[in-house]
């Protein structure tokens, strides 16, 4: 695999780990550089803590996770739950992409339940061409290349379902991924199980101490089951995969020929 510069952009401080923590670990182990960006401060993600206190905690949690994986963690200051894909946010992202100079950007899709996820995706797609245009944000030198953009797996079906272009087996780094997600205690041990009980996804007598590993392993197992054929094609027909992360290439970034995708994602 090529040594790459990878920028993962999530709306909230735990989004990067949840969607592609395993792939990020594999990139770092293979000598690539990975930057995790949270566009919002995550300050709405708790049932009792106030915004100021929570923003500080969530930045620290993201850093603790980054210390395990070896990625660089950046948390921007937009208020959680209020992110808009406006001109100011676009210019901020154009400058940040130019500074990081990624070969690949990984982010949410445009169809997603959370407005911050949708806005993040829109901001990235709005920036994808402009990062090369010198007249836009002339205070930061324009890039000579356009990064490729990939979307992380989601289960939403309208207006069109996620279609995987590449799938990464993460069985060998699953334990480490759970350590990373486990750093986001305000989410996986408090807010997310509280919300899941509200939504009727787990029972009120569920032991929330199991929530982090249950939520992540179930999700990544579902991805592996859904893309078992693609995984067998990539890792050999005799192989089995328990946990996986999947990516769809955006039409707005640099297009990587299908035959070369293997070079851009760790095995
Ligand atoms: Zn999120």
C-alpha cells in the first residue's frame, strides 16, 4: 500500500473512531499519516452536562483516543447540533484541507439522520474543487492536487443506499478500536445508551457498561456480513471476516480507478 496522508472528517468528536477507527489504526501501522477532525465541539452530546464543560471533556476524550491510535486530533469550535454548511464553514475547511494536504478525505454521506453529519458532508463536498482554486482563500496556498473523497458506511436507503467501493477487514485491530471508542466515555457510557433507551433500542434494565463494545461490534459485524462477497474477493475466498468498515467513493473528489483502490486502503 502507498504511504498516504489521510484526513477523516466527522461532525462530532467520536464519529471518526466509530466509522473508521479500525481503518485508521491500519493506516498508521502501515506508515500513513492520519488526521481526525471533528467539525463541531460535541457540546450537545450529554443529558446533564452543560455545553462548556462537555466541550472540554469531549476534546480530552478525542485526544486520549488519538494517543492510542497515533492519529492527530483536531476539534473545531462549531456548536454541536447547529452546524450549517455556510460560506464561513466552507472557507475554514478549504484552509484546513490545504494545511493538512490529504491524499484522501473520509467523511459522512449527504443522506444521514443527523443534520451535523449532513452539513459536514456538504462542507467537504463544497470544498473539494475549491481547494485547488488560488482565488479562493488566497491567504492559504492552493493545492496542486485534488484529494479523493470517500464516504463511511451508513444504513440509510433514501434517496439511494450506500454502495461500497472498498471494504477493510478490521478483525486484527478490533480490540484496539474498542479502546479508542472507549475513550469517548461521555458518549458510550452515558449519552448514547441513554438515547438508545429513549429510542427503545435497548431495555431500561440493560447493563450500560456493555454498551460501547456491543454497539461497535454489532455495527461492524453487520458491515462484514453485508459485504462478505467483497471481503472474500479482497482477502481470499477461503477467508472469513468478522468485523469490517466500508467506503464509497465520491464523484466530486479525485477519481481513483477501481483497480487501484487496493493501493489506497490498508489490508
Ligand atoms: Zn456524529
